[in-house]
C-alpha cells in the first residue's frame, strides 16, 4: 500500500540544483557536528554481512533481508544490511577503541518489506550509524538523555548553518527536548494508537524523545517493535521532531544504550529468540567479549527533508516509486530525484 500526502499550497522552495547543494551542506555539516558532539571517528562499513554470523539487524523480526550467494567463497550466503547496530559494536572491539571514543559511518540499506511507501518511507535507507564505548556506570537514563541532547544540538546547529546559506528556507527547530516513556504516553492517551500519541505529544512539545521502545506496555501491546539483541529496552528511544510541513511526528533517530549480558539473555527469552545465543555475535556478547556501548542511526534523507522543509523523501534521495506516486507528485510539482 502506497500513500502520498500533498500539503495544501506546498511548493519546493529550492531549485533542483540548489536542493543538491543543500543536501551536500547538510551532510557535510551535520557529520562534523555529530563527530564533535560525541567524540566519534569515521570508519568504513560493509554493505552486506555473512548470513550466519548474527550481525545483521533483525529490525522487528519479520523483515526479510536481501540475500544472495557468492560462488567465489564457496557459495556462502550474504545479506544486505538492515542497519549496522551489531557490526559497529564488533568493530569497536576490533579497532581497539576505548571508553569515551566511538565511530560513525555511512549506512545504506534495502528494506524490501517496507509495507508502505509514503512521504517519509522508502525501500532505500541511508543513515549515519554511530556507536560509542561507555563505562559500566554510564548505563543509565541520565547518560542516555545527555547523549540525546547532544545529538539534538548538533541537528539544530546544522539547521542554523543551512538557514544562513539558504535564507529562503524558514525551518525552525526547538532545542529543548521533552522526554517521555512509551508507558507514560499510553497513560496520557489510552484511546489513541502509538502513531497518534506521537503526533499529539510532538505537536505540543516540538522536540521529543520517546523512551523504552520494545517493551510490552500494561495494555499488553507495544509502542513499537525493537529487536531484542541490540538496544536495552529500558535504555533506548526515538528522537522525534514535529514536522510543520507534513503536520506529523517525524522520527529522525532510533538509538539507545546497548544490551549487556544480563539484558540480552532476558530479552532473547522474552522474544522467544533464545536460539540466537548460539550465533557468533551473541556468544561473544554473552561471554563478555564485547565492550559496553551506546549507539544509534540518524536518517540522512529524513534529516535533509526536515531541515529543507521537503514534503516527500523522494525530493532528497533517488528511490523507487509506484506509478500513482509519481503521477501525484508530478501534478503537485514535487520533483522526485
């Protein structure tokens, strides 16, 4: 199912070429600001990983990875990454990083089972994946919140620089983050869906961080799914801005303090995925061989959309769209790259 929303009176502010210039500025500026805010170093990352290592991100546990065999290595199967959530943690160990230091990289993924292609969802996903080693005493909510504030600050500084270079753009972001748990949201809006709760809360508070994603709420439902083997469900969350152009809650980042031995074993059991403990990555983690970390992904196209006030993700990335989407966008003057 595909659905396109065209805001009333919407018109792209920038020309096609200026759009490309603005994308370049955002990407160069933000990764510099992120690197400074979190003390990160840039590394190279894989486009695909071996299917039998457990390194690929399972997302909600139902999405199929793009899988292919490579005859040159004995017909072994590989998967295009869904994200680099697990790979990054292993890389920090292999590259001999230490507490307080981290890495960031470009992540490109194909989400073949994205069930809805709309203004903000695409089969192609591009994001900055980052990961940082932390001390045992940093595995707490306050450390998580401070990291969120640093990322939001880096986004807002990037927005300011973009507005300086392209004064025709009028995006304004709230620097103050309002924190709320998924259970608190359910208690506030018990009759609304999770998406509706995000909308109401973000419209009121503008910049929010919803914590504890993946846990089962008192209603018996989850706010959203989250794989059991990378984020600690008690110490994670989503950074969301209220998007005035689209009049919706707009997620730009999923992140969190990662599982340790105890929380991994507990979450695998809750999710009925205890068999994963036999995979290479999971064995290393359960044996205490991997560093304690915090990390996440920040959508590159999502951030460009937000800062440039674009109505459709196809304005800032080259994707694939059905004929109806292309026809609607063409009639509305929305140029899809």
